[in-house]
C-alpha cells in the first residue's frame, strides 16, 4: 500500500505539494473545510502570470454571492450548473488559453506603430473573446437569479442585459471595466486608429475614444476580473463538491496537470475522442528524459489520476512526445481503473492489467547507465526542494524574500549602470527594518538577474558595477505597470561608484545613508504607513 501511495502522490514532490496546499488553505479560507486535497490547480493564482493579478474585491464579492445563493437555493443553483456545464467548461478552457499568452507582463513594443499593430492583432481579439466566452457566461449566473428574484423572464440574457441587470446589485463592481461600445466596435469592425488613440463606434453611432495605453489597461482589467470570477467559482465548487456540485472538466484537467507535473513529465492537454465504439480520452504528454523507469512511474500515476479526475471513458490513451525519445504511447483500460478505484484496492499488485497489453512504448534515443539516471533524480530532488529549505531558513532568520521583477544594465565608462524593480515578499510588520537587512541582496540579486539575461558573448556581462538604482515595491503588478509614485513603491536603493552620474531622488523623499547604500523612502508610502524611518 505504501508503494502505491508513493507512486500516486509522487514522493519527489510530496513536500512541495503539501506546502502549496497549506499556502492555499491560508490564502483561501474556504478550502479549510475541504474534505479532499485535490486543489493544487489553484496554485497558479498565487504565482502565475497573469492569474496572480486577479481582482481581490471582485473575487470576494462573487464568492459571497455564490455562498448566499447556495444557502437559499442550492437545488436551483446545482440545476443551473448542470444545464450550462458545457458553456461553463468552455469558459474555463478559453481563459486558460488566454492566460498562456506571453504578453501579459510586458509589451515588447518600441514605437507607436508596433503598439498599434499589437493592439489590433492581440488586444482586440482577446478582449472580444473574454467578453463573449468567459465574462458573459460567468456573470449570466447571478443575472439569471437576479431576474428570478424580480419575477422577470430569463431569456435574452446577452452581455448588455447581463451588465444592466447587475449594475444595480451588490455585484456592480464586476461591471465597471466592461465597455459596451468598445465591444461592439471590435465585433462589428467600427474601429479607427489615430495617433496615440483609437475610436470605437457601434451600429447606433455611439463612440468611445481611448488612448493606446488605456485600451491595454482595459483589457488587463477585464482579464483580472475574469480570473477573479473563475477563481471564486473554482473555490466554491471545490469546497462544496461533497454537497453535490459538479466540477468543470477543464478544472479537473488542470488539477491532473498540476499533480503529475515533474521536471521530466508534463501533461499539456486532453482531447476527448472515440476508438471503434469506445469513448476515449487522449492525454498529450511532453517527456524530457532518457529514463524509461521515470516514464513508467509517471505514466501510471497519470493514468490513475486521469480516471479519477475525468471518469467515464473506456480508454485513456497517452500520446508521449519527447526530444529524447521516439514518439511513444500507452493505453489504460478505463473500466478496470474505475472498478479498482471504487473498490478501494490498496495494493499495487491489484493494478496489473490496467495497461492494455502491458505495453508502455517509450524508446529513448540514447541509452545511459543507471547511475546517471539516479544522479539526475537526486539533482531534481534538490532543485525542487532547495527553495523550500531556503524559504524556511529565511523565515527562521526573519528575512524577507526578494523577487526581481525587472532589471536592465548598460555601459557607462568603465562600469555597469543597473536599474531594476524588486518586489519584497514575506515581510514582517516592520518593513523598514526588513529592507535595511537586505540592502546588499537587493543590489546583488538584481545584478545577477540582469547578467543572466545578457549574452555570454557580450562584454557588458563581465563589467564591474558602477552605478545602481533599484526601486523596491511591496505590492506586485505587471511589469509594464510599475512606475510612478504609488503607495506600493517603498523606496529606492542606490549604490554609486561612478561619481559623475547624477540622478534625482524621489520627489519629497526622506533620505537615509547606510554605508555605501543610499535609501530614498517614498513619501506617499510613508504617509500611508503613518510613520517615518529613524535616520
């Protein structure tokens, strides 16, 4: 039984997964009473981009609304979920695909023309897709029950009527970022591009003019709102699954991906299909290893969990693609997996025969000695668990963790000029003291990050540091949104070795010198904290 559990829980990642589950329970209190532990898929809302930027207030309001309806009309809410599960599942799928775009953190545009092209080719299609496939079906739920409460008909609940229905409710905050004229202008081709601005017109000739950057922010806000709504829905159905709520298939597939993911094995998607007269789920896998034993263990764990999270298929076909091996495959008997799961068989021997013809076809292009595979496993273990060990050490030393959000270098005379943005995390109540403890790490970690993103053939990578100014923030944002003198900007940390470089400090800041480090404390942050550093 212990061997079976080690395989199913992935002993290499057990400590990491337990830590993540504990963090999720601390962040999302509704998971505390969850009778199971299959909610690792929510981890992306703590560290993923753009998922972690979800609107906190929208999440809270939508979740509270679901909980209130559950208390009063649980049967009707469950019936609605069953009737519209296909639409809700598609909403999860569309949002997952949109979240995978690579432009959510930073726009790589150097001029107005490139920005205009980017908006036309990426922002506009994404905005329309979000509104139609995610925003509308997820907000149709409260709009539907709002009309029932008012004794009105529930037909013709398109996005305009949904927003109008919710504007006067407690969920009005979820509607503030929706722009109907912009949506119609994109949908019906009523768009005109001007210098630094865009005009949107609907069929009634209503017009909305936005600057380029404003349109990008509008899309960002809708993404954050949709992520908040989907997160609230996910937390609700996961925490209340034992009450009879059905979980969307896409959410279960995301859980399958998260629980089986290793440095050498990653499920990238699932496709329902048919094989002769049998229904079949094709699981697409990317394997990055020469070790057949690792694939054997991962494929068994994935097959078991695939039937657990996506039951009802007669066959589970795993299509394995790898740069280190020939195309491979294996097939599980879904009926046998279901019977074994329902009977609660605790022994590994009971699962003999679940793989059809006992065939796992995976032929590495290169055969390596066994001890090399074992060394690779040990390396993976330390690579996975060292961040946990380091985090525990920092916590015991009462040191905050630092995350470099951006760092750039260029040359000036004999040295490097470094600029960057650092996010300070896990801070104590005395953030000022925390920053004073890690001044050296702020500079060194930013410099290391900038050098890592510079070519090894570039002389710039090897020059000594001549000047550095790093902005330290206590709140996370998209990289393109950092800047200005908001309350989240705590201070700037400066090191100067090239004397002739002159740069102004934050306006109205309080200056503190500690050795070679010059700290400029942001006045807006100090006023928000209602305190001044002792300098």
